[in-house]
């Protein structure tokens, strides 16, 4: 087992990797990753994005970031932004367009710890070797509450926090919370609480972290009030 990952969260009673004891959570987030957005006087100011991925990221930081930061669970906002980017394809997925929630969260009736209204959406559950969908199902997806994008992104952040903090498998939930001061490892282990494609935990974790680094999200989220 790769020691950077939690044990299979879908196996009830499964044990966690020995590296993740209460006092032994690894801290890989070091001073080599900048936590400020300061620019030297010789650098030119970056233009304000008006569309595309950069606008989506800025809106997540502006409207959803403060909700995560204010949550008493202290989850890392940068992980939330990375999760939203991957799950929604930078806000382009059809599910996000229908729900206003960029995390593509399915909420079956038994998921009572998450509070959101749902709508039924047809979604792919199996693909062939070429990536073409060969099996579909209709599933209930969480809908973000609100009358506009800022309100919907803010409510989406609430749902994201609720999803993680209420995850029913106690060992996985508690270990994730122990990683909350380490944005990189927390982000890498988001698949342990159900994010990303099923059965592709390591690939999904790596993808979340790649986005975190690509867009310098830890640094950009450090300015969230």
C-alpha cells in the first residue's frame, strides 16, 4: 500500500495505513511551497480573468473559499478548489450546469449526514477501454441553494464540508481531519471520502494534487479572509 493514501474507505472496518496513527500523520507541506501572493515591484500585475478556467478558480476562491475557512472543522480551502476543478472540469460539466454544485455529489437516500435537495440526473457508471460510456444510471445529485452563482458556490462549499465531516466511516473521517493542516496530503486523500471515480483512488488523488500545484492553489487561497 502506498503510505500516502488511506486504506480502502469502502471496506467497513478496514484498517488505516500504519503511517496514519494519531500522532504520526506525515507533513510534506514545507516552506518550499509559498504561502503568500506577494509580488516584487518588478513583476507586472496579472490581468483580471473574465472567462475560462481562471475565472472559475477566482470565483471559487472568492465565494466558496470563505465558507470553508469559516467552518469550524478548518478544512483547507485549497483542497476544496482543487476538488471542484477536477469534478466539474473547470465548471464545464453538464452536471454542474444543472446543479450549481461543482463537486458532482450523488446523495442517495441513506446519506442522511448531507443536507441538500437533489435532482435525478442520468450519469455514466461504466466505460469501455476507449473511454466510451457503455452503461448508465439515473442518480440523485445535490443541488446548491441560491439565486445566483455566488450564493450557489457558497452553499456548495457548505455541502463539501458537510460531506467530509459527516463521512460515516469513523477511522477514515478522523484521519482526514488530522490531515487538514496539510493541504497537499488532505487533497491527495479526497478519494478516501468518495471524491473522484470509483476504483481509481490513486489516480484521482494524484490528479487532485496536480491541479493544486498547477494553479498554485495553496498560495492563492492563503489570502481568503
